[in-house]
């Protein structure tokens, strides 16, 4: 967004002309930024930390749970690496990682209920699947997870910004996501939400000087960690990234999360109708609350990567992988652009 670009340029200008004196004013705004991001997802600012990316946030949580040999974590087998590898790495600590095969069953409440055991300590899932856009029923999954006494951890990167999120109402214990996609922020920006009630049950395994209660008392190493989720930030934050994330969140909040969601679904429904008329195979499951802003499809005779390159050459931004071509319109797109894409296709 233009507001975000202007804010980031102002920050760069302040640092380039005045150094640390120029950036000091941004330091004092960090708490306000956390409040802003927290309000966007129904949380408090003390439950928010700014981190470099989704992987860093998932690792902070996965490594901080007090695992015992034989404990278990459950996640779908189609998670993006950011939300898969941090949990898979726990195998070296004797943790059992159960992957639900998405081609046989999505992570529905029934499928999770059948897989969960008394040794399950955490369930991790993406709100929206990155490859085909399946949107999970977070509230129902949280209920099943909590009935087993486990943490419910959600990667929100492919949903937040396109759809409204209330972490408290949905029963989410931990949420995280990078800002570079639907949140319209810079690369290398992300946030971590840790529910206040579970904060002290997750250890800080990679602390830094900003993890402590008084970050300006540099030589008092033995002081306790700070009272909020900011303890996970460890070192000097990416001010430009956090500023971009917060400013874009403010733009999205002003536009309205519900109107954006309605618009995104209207665009993707229109796209799916056009793809079906054109004889394409739509891979994304639609309807019943599982539709999202991602539509993935294949052509009956043209390989997806080849097709993707051709539509990119025609001026359309898509993601093309061997499994299919992914289209993801946002609030700023129009029906006319979808029609132009279909015509080019």
C-alpha cells in the first residue's frame, strides 16, 4: 500500500540522515505497533511479538514446549515447510510427529478426533493450505485439540488479510504468519501471537537482550524475562518490517476485514465459474466454509509451469508449480481483471 511505502521510506530516511537518533522514535512506538497488530486479530499487544518470518515463530513455539519422549504433535502432510519442518525437527527429541494424509482426509474435526491421543501435546495447522486454498475450521479443531489438553497452533499467513480473524473467539493458543502475502507488508516481517494464559508454559529457547524484563539494564543477566510475548523477539527487531506490517494492517482494518473477505470470495467464485466453463480442472475445494482467496487449477493438455509462464508473459501474476497454477486475487483486484485473465487463458 502507498501508506506503507511512505512509512518505510520515512524510516529509511530517518536512519540514513540521523542514525540511531533518527530511529529512536520508532523504538518508542513498538508497544503501540504490537497493540495495533493484536487488535487486528482480537488479541492484546502483550500477546504479540515481531519476528523475522513464519519459520522463526513456529520454531520458537515448537522448541519451547516441555516435550517428553513419546509425546506427539499432529499436523497435515501438506503444510508448507515453515509450519512443518520446525515440528518435524522434534523427532530428534523423541517426539512422535503424526502427519494426516490430506489426499485421504483433510484435517476436519472428525479426522483430528480419530488421530489425537492422550500423548498429543500440540496440533499445528495452516488456516489456509498454501497449495490449493483449503480453509480449515479453526474453531472446531480448537475444541477437539483442547479436549485432549493440547496446544492449538495456527499458521495464518495464507488467510489473514483476506479474512477476519479473532484468535480468542476461535480458541487459538498460538498464531503466526509472515507479512509479505495477504498482509501486504515487507519480506522478512512476521508476527507471533501467544495467548496470555499459555505464555509461561512455553520456554524461551533462543533468548536475547530484548527478552529480559528491563532491556536497558544490559549487565543484569539474571533478571527475569519480560511479562509479554515480546520476550520471543530476542534481539533488535526489524523496525522497517514491523513498521510495514503495522501500517498495512491499519490499511486493511480501515478497509474492513469482512468487506475484503466478501470481495475476495466474490472474485474467486467468479474465477472458478470461468475456469469450469473453459474446461479447466479446478483443484481447490470450494464451499461449506472452506473456500479461500486461493484457486489452483490445471489445463487439460498444457503443463502447469508452461501455462503459468505464458499467462505471466501476458501480464498476470500467478504462481505456477508442477501441481497446478495458483491464482490469489486480493481486495485491490477487480472482476474486470478476472475476466481479462480468463480471456487470456
